[in-house]
C-alpha cells in the first residue's frame, strides 16, 4: 500500500553544512550546523521568543553538549541527538518510521509482541490523524511515540524557521490527539535534516531529537536477506536501528524482522528505548 509520505528515504545522507545527519557520532553541540533554516533573522528570533518563552523560572537545564539559544524556550530534555539506549547495557533500540500504515504497522506490532520487543514509532502527523486506532494500539502495547513531521520533507534544514516550527508542532499535536493524549517523547527529522533551531524547538516541547546508528536500508527494498545482513554487519556502529512501516510495501522489512529479533535475543540483546 502506498503512503502519502512524499519520500520514504530516511537514509541520513548528510549534506555539507547540515546540523547533523542523524546517524552515530558524538552529541552535536550546535556549532557544527551552519544550516539553521537559512533564514534565522533577528525578527525571527524576536517572534520566536515572544511565542515560545514560558512564564516563570526556567527549569533546570538538562545535561547536554548543545548550546541553547536564549531567545527560545529552554529545552525540557536534552537537545543533543540521541543515539544510545536508555539505561545502557547490551540492548538495541528499534525505531520504526513513516507510519502508521494500516497494513504494515499491525504486522510489525505482531512481530514485536511475539518476540517480547519494544520499539519507538516515528509517525507522520497526518498518518497518525488518519489512523488513530493504530496509534492507540502502539501505545497500548507498550511502545513509544516519536514526531516525524507533517510532510516528511528531507530538505527541512533549508527551510525557514517558521516552516520547521510548524512541521514539528503540528505533527506533535496530531500524534497526541490520535493517541488519546499521549505525547510523543522524541522528534526525528526526516532524512536526519536537523538544525540547531529544530532541535531546540523539539526539546522545548519535551521531545528528544532522535538519530540512529544502523540504517537497515529497507526503504530501498533490497530483499529481506539484504536487510538482515546490513543490520548484522553494522550492529557494531551502535544500538539504535532504523526500519520503516510506512512509505510503501514493507513486506521485506517484516520478513527481515521476523528473523532478526530472535537472532538478537539469541545473542543476548535486550530491547530498550532511546535515551531521553
């Protein structure tokens, strides 16, 4: 089934100057990203400050290497891009992007349940709004929600601050409404197109920016054997694994996960969530 998502590609091929491509690495301190929407004027900053700043004393700053913009709402969680698993240990973090999809999300939820695995579902806002029962099932079965924008625009890091803010906030609201009031805990920029601004907007709303260490490349539909081989070969890169349940036919993803999850269990891995 074809999803309305413009592009399922979350491969994270970072362009020069991008804030961070979402993949493994040290937490970004904001200094690496010259691309902050390209239109970060003083007028934008003043407007953001008036709209975003909260009344009362600012909360204690989270531990992070990033340098928040004092003109914006302070981060409620770290605005560093998360790659590690919450609690550490020998564990992987399964992340599932571009849904929910009425065919593939239920299939993947069944595979997760059969293997006692938990995952983080990075949802497109309108997809969540169109399938609220699936969003509620994801939550009811013990998984977490992640904001993956409204239109899956992998060029968001070239767009204005107003555009980035709208993509993040609208999707978060759609996901929360579809879930029955459960907020997304993470924000993953489409294609890893983060900027320091978008990371702080997300963190200011309580959503940790979420990257990945291992890209299964399932969006290329290379076959379940190839997907499985890619994950096994790259597992040493880190614990956060990227798959898709939306954006097209995900039968290969499902077949690969049916084999991968028991294999991970057999190797002594637990299934956790990304750090917050």
